[in-house]
C-alpha cells in the first residue's frame, strides 16, 4: 500500500509555524535594544541570528503561499532549507539570549 502525502496540509502547518517564528524573531529584534548587554560581539551575533530567523521564516511563508507545485523537488528542497535555517538561527539566538539572562551560567563557561 503506497503512502500518500497531503501537501496542502503540510503547507498549512508550515505556514502556521513560520508565522509564529516570524513573530518570535520580530519581538526578539525589537526587545534586544532594551537589554543591558556588555558584550558587543554577542549582541551583534544575536541580532544577526534573529534577523536571519525573521528572513527565513518570511521566506517560508512566501514559498507556501505562492502556490508553487509541492511535488516539485527543488521547491520542497528550498522550503526545507528555509525551515532548517529558521530553526538553526532560532536555536543560536536563544542560546545567546539565555547566556545573558542567566548570569550564573556564565561562570561555568
């Protein structure tokens, strides 16, 4: 029995997740200026990763809403690349953010 993939449902879920990630990235960029950060390199890296997360998640939204055929392998590869870029950028940005939020963790590094 062959497995069938419902591409419409996948697009819906990816669009919803990308909208949430875009909101998280936007709020992270907006509130980064209010933090008391002593390390300019890490604060710049945080903003760069947050901006990459915002652009990748908006790219995911554009790709899913554009109506390109989901059975196209290049389209699905590009969509997966955007999703993985969003997740990697989010992971890096929040690791840096947690480094500044929890000062006790800085002593162990």
